[in-house]
C-alpha cells in the first residue's frame, strides 16, 4: 500500500521506525557493495544501452550453419518468416514437399501452432500415432483435422496424399542437419478421449462438446510433447540438431473468458518455460531467442494488424541467428552483441 493511502496515525510510527528509533534495534539503509556487477560477465548484466542495439546471445557457435547445411523447419506462422529469409539469402533450405500448405515449412505441414500437433506429425510418420478423428466435412471437401488448410475431394485422395506426406516427413528427418521448430500456442482444441490435438477449432458442423474440448495445456504437457518428438527424430537421425524458438505472433483469439492480451501472455509464458525445460532435458537441442528479440528488444515490431512481424524486425532476428550459428552475409551484421 502506498504511504499516501495509509491511515495518518500509522505514518508517524513507520517514519519513527525508519529512523532507527525502535526500542530493541537500530536499522540502517545500506547500499550494495562496490564491484557487485563485476561479479558477472557482460551478457549476464541487463543491458543499459538502447535495447534496439542488443543481441541477446551469450555464446556464438559459428560454423554450425554454412551455405550447404540442410536446414528444415516446422511450426507456426513465424516459421514462414524464417523460411522466407533463409531462401532469399541463399541458404540450403530443405523442401521435401511442395503444394498447398507447404509454404511455411519443409513439407505440407501448414502452420503448426501447438506442440502436440508437432509431435503427432513425426510419430505418425513412423507408425506411432494412429488418428481417431475422422476427416472433417468442410465446404464440399474433406479437411485434415491435423494440418491447416489441407483438404481433398474423396477419401481415396486423402489416403494417397497422407501416405505421400508421411513419406516426405521421413525424408525430412533423414536428410536434415538442422531442424528449426517454432512453437506458437499453448491453447489447444483436442479430443477428450485420446488428447490428440487439432490445428484449430473444428468447424461448426463438426464440433461436438461431448467429443472435443478446448484446453490450456500445461508446461509439463508441452515438454512431454517436445521430448517425444525429439525421441522419434533422433532415433532415425541421431546427428540431427534441433533449434527451438517461440513464435512472437500472438493469439488471434482465446477460448478462455479473459482478455486476449492476458491470455496470450500466459500462453507464451507456458511455451517459453517448456522450451527451456526441453533444451535442458534433451541432447542436441537448444533455444534461440527470436521471441525476446521481437517482444523485448524491438520498439515497433508489428505490422498494422498488431500480430505479424515487420520484415525489418524479421531481418534483425535472422541476422542474430546467423551471427550465432553461421556465416553472416557480408552486407549484414548485428549492430551489437552480448558475448
């Protein structure tokens, strides 16, 4: 409580104690000892310079990524921005599948917002996940419940395309040297019985509250999903290295009865902690702070919709990425770095 809001009778008592006038003690205001900050390395101290100039990376690993390194990606819509930058700057982006919903990643994933869908993709490719949810009827077509904007005219077409897609996922695991995984949401629509997750809310003509539910997943659930995905990938390609990021793009809307901004902050906080624990738990995994560069270190990161990231901010993220892992193009360099 602010002193101005306190009862006037209490204020003199507080002031008297602050002056060290208690009956059994004297109290002093002590400043921190000199040289305190010298105990910490430069990157461990919160920056006092302009945050626009900070690159929040503690240790560089140059040479991890070269122009020939096969880089794959999967994840939310910010994964699309990462892919576009890599392709535009001549890196060896691994595209194992083309066509609808292949724009944001290495295959026809669509935007993969939640960690359970990400896990299901790789487990299904190796026969460890068998979906229970039937295909969704939508606008005269059949919609894939697990991949955004993927649909077919018939069951036969669906089966053929799914088999082709799963083979492409296996090629991605076999060939990739680096896989960038961008996780986006902790809020999930899923089946009540199996907990298998969908890419979005089921269409109005499909949704059934006896079967489907909307949930805010926990840190533990997200860590379990990421570790299960990692186990499948590393079983088939032990040298593949995963770089995990959290998408800065906020929720479009929340199913919870609270303001979308508050709900989004909780969702991102869950994912950020999950990403940290994932990196601590599994070998060959590390976190890259794209989320922090956009949300904490950029004064004007958003396009007019207040959700998607401006191209110059994406460029800043990717410059920092290549400063950390690779060989920055000669024309690009971070303006400053904590190292």
